[in-house]
């Protein structure tokens, strides 16, 4: 199987399976709380956030590069009450007007975007003044012992998981992109210690 076929036909299914656990769902619910109005979602994936959109959300502009991911999301979109429009493939270059959205959401996607800083700056441009970014991402762990394993495993992770990075410092990237982090929670997902290189998560709100 070629790498392209793996990335296009296998990785979206593996991502859907690995990120729909009860524990991750609870974190998604918290991350989505407070979203309002027209929402920009970077890395819509297979639609795992749809069930957690609060009633205050009126529409979602989905940026999703994977055709299979979008296809997998169809049942969730059909069951949801919020209209979702796929409006692009690349979060680094949004064909959207300045100040055209009320909120932005990104979950488990900044790890794979080639230039996450550019994507976060694009979200900053598109979200109106006073709007917020809601993010839930995995990334660089606080302990050096875990970071060493993240650095060792990252080349393999990138090869088998569609370019996913383990070592990105998500809060630092958000701040560098011009957002002010107003709320930040970080912890490991439940599981054995050997899983820690993959499970250090940051949930944040930024404005």
C-alpha cells in the first residue's frame, strides 16, 4: 500500500476510531461549551464535535482536507441540528472574509497542519473582535522524560498518522498567533504511563 493511499484511506478511519472514546467525548463537550453564532472549525474530520455544539451555535464553516473524513461525518451531520458547510481544504489559507465568524474551534488538528501558526493567524483574522478560539489538542508534555520519547517517536508518528506531530507546544503557538489565552487546562488522558507521549492534552480558550 502506498503512503498516499494510507494517508487518504486508512488514517481518517484510524483517527475516527481513536478519538471517539467516552473520555475524549467529555473533553470535547467542555471544549465546545460557550461556542456561539457562526463557528469556524479547523480540521472538522469525521464530525466528532457535532453532538457537542451548544444551542447558541447557528452554523459551522468546516475546513477539512480529507474527502474520506468528510464522508465519514455525513451521518453525524445529518443527525445534528446545526447546518455545516465545507468551505475549504486548507486551514492555512482560508477563503473567508475578515471578521466573518463569531467563534473558532480546533480539536486534535494542529498536530497535523503543516504550519499551525499560519492556521491560527488565519483563524484570528476570520474571527471578529471579541470572538473566541476554543481548542483541544495534544502536544508537548511537561516532563523531559516524556518529551524525550516524543522526540524519538515523532518521525514514526508523522509517517503513520498523516503528519501528526507529538512535540508542538499548543498554548505557545496560540499566543504567538496573536490570541490571548484566557483559560487553560492541561492533563494526560487516562491510561497507562507508556501512552503518555500521545496523551498530554491542552484545552484552552483564547480571545
